[in-house]
């Protein structure tokens, strides 16, 4: 392992992690990169993605339950603890037990074998005699008739995995002892003393670097590693003439000048393409390994909310409409009807990253919830995607740190709206909250979710997205007309987009 030590002061948020029983994932992280383990263990509130994956696993296990199959079996000892999806008697081996992995995946993944071996070790520690391991994969083409009673024989296919040998488990057990001994020896150490894997893609490399470090370069790829090897951590320290792409060069110069980059040609082309009335549209949707709506398939996106702000004319305040599907009901038809009526008279429909909106509209049309005549002119012909403008750096602020998401752009372009005061402040959290409520409703489980509060929070969050699109477009219109506020252009007014042409990324 490389022992990278940053020249900057470690962030104050690092707290010495408490070493208890490791989860399988924690062990795998610590065995590859102790420094990354220390960072993640010191920040227990950063596991939202893991929580969503755990919820998806639970949804898959709901459908895979059957008599004689033990679910959520806790195994391990004080060194490591794991929860097995399922254990069941192996009818091919007297006295043997079969480990069943149920991850809701469509295909085998490379990490499954590694996970299976580690789970087998935990099972052996707890005295279980494993004789086989299988993983349940979901069939993408399966369409559920009754979401409360999916057919597991049609939904899943069982794929065997290789069983770890006793010698392999012995070696893994020894590695577990070694990793824990290392972590225990570092219990009072500074973060920089934890060994690092040295991988350019590992978060351990970025934790205590300066805010605008080379890893925040747009599409950094190998560039960040190249500069780190040269001892360059900050983007502003990259020398003039260094090999950078066009957008990376814009990012560097914007940081040096500490002001946004503005490409008025790109902005004018975008604004000039809008035809009023203009709608600003956003969906919230869920996708799960087990279909939770009749007629849907595994991992199919199903919308549960749309928000639409409509600007009838330039300068006229936007009006808002939305529709929210209650999780205890299947209201997709009503959502589609309300949506079709709301967008029928619009000439341009602004979205941010059109891929999801187009996919959802196609699914609503295919399911018969929308009819072409309800939409007037084809939806795809009216869609106007904001993302390409920002991905091409038509407007770029150094505070974006190389990101071009709506969440990173909106607070910088306008102070009218933001996410900090919302109870649900991002799409991942929205999906987790709604998926949990829908799962409870389908299975008839009692729920502690306040459904009225959930609806209020989700509708409010989605409305901030569409109102934000409206404010961004109005800000772009001001820039196109020459009103730049404190922002000034970078470069001479020649070449690409009215600026110097630089090498493309």
C-alpha cells in the first residue's frame, strides 16, 4: 500500500472511529484501504446510498421468502458480524445448509463471489455447515400481475456460486485477524497515519485535500493522478500550458479569476430556442427489483409525482401544478391524465437531463395511460434539456467544483430557491422515503410513516426543482441580453462559443 500524506491539514470533521464488530462491507473496505475505512467510520451519516441498497435488498427478499427458508440470519463473532439473506436445508447434502444471496440483481456481479466467501466464513464461525451457495437473479422480462403476490418461480432464477474451501476460509480468517490488529493499533492515530490504497478513484485520496483540488477537475480521469504525482494538489497551481481539456481549462481560469465563465453564444442559442408557453417539468420515480405495480417489470421506473411550473409569457410569474400518487393506491392513470392535460398547450418543456423524463413518458404511453392525442405535438419534439448547456460550460462558476448537477448550479445562479431548509432535499432521499411507504402498502405492513407529511415533503422538494428551472432560465435570459451582474466573460470573443477555442476534453 502507498502511504500518501497530504500536504494540507486534515479536515476537522475526522473523529477516531470506534472499532466494534466489522460488517462484511467494512472488512472489505478496510482490507483494501484502511484510510478509507477510517474516513467512512468517522462519518456515520454518509450511508444514504447503502440505506437505499439495503431497502432494495429487503424488497427482493420479501418476494423470495418460502417455508423452510430462514431469513436475515445473524452470524459471526465479536470480530465480524453479518446478516445472511437466507439459509435453507440443502436437499442434495444430508445435514448441509445452502446460503441464498438475494440482492435483486439482473446479472451476476464480480463482487458476489467475494461476498459469498466472506459470508461463508461468518456462517462457519456460527457453526453452520454450508454445502452450497446460490444467488437469486431477477428476470427482467417478468411482469407482475399482483404486486402483493409475485410468482417467485417466474421472478427469480437460481445461479450457483463456487463454495469456498476450508483452506480459503482459513486464509480469510487470518486476514480478518490481521486487519483488525492493524485497525486496533491505529485507534489513536491521526488520519494521515492510516495506510492508503493509493488508488486514484478512492475517496481516501481526497478527504483532506484543498477544496478545489485536482480531483474536482471536470472529467478528471487520469489528469488528477498525473498532477498528484507531480506534487500539484490545487487546480490553481496547475501551470500554464499543462495538458488540459477545454472545459478543464475553463475551470482552472475561472478559479484563478474567481468569477463565473459565461459563453453568451451558447446561452443565446438556448434561450432563443424556447417557444412560449414554456413548462418546467420534473418527475420523481422509483425502481425496485420486485415490481410494486401491476403490469410492471423489475427495475422499471414508475413515476409517483410530477411537478410543473408554466410560464405563459416572458415576464409573467410562473404558475404551478403537480400530482402525487398516494403510496397505498395505484394512481398512475390519474397522474398521466393530469400530466397530459397540463402539458398539452405547451410549446417548450424544459427539463434537466431529459433521459428520465423521456423514459417515463414512453412507459406511460406503452402502458396505455397516455394517448398521443392528449399530448398534441410529440413530447420529445418539445423537450428542451438544460443539462447540455451546463455540461458544455455555457455557464460555469468555480464554486461548482467541476459538478454540473442541478443541485450544484441552482444555488449559485439564483438566490430565489434552495434545498437547505427542506426535510427531503435530494432525489435519493425522496426515492427511499416513497419506496419504503409503497412497500409497506403493498405488503399490508403497519407503517410509522405520516403519509400526509410524506406527501407535503415530496411535493415541496419536486416543486423546488421545477421552480429552480424557471429561475435558471430567467437568469440565462438576462445573461443573453448582456446583464451579467458581477460575472464577466473569460477569454477573447473569438472561436468556440464566442471564446478562444481550447482542446476538447
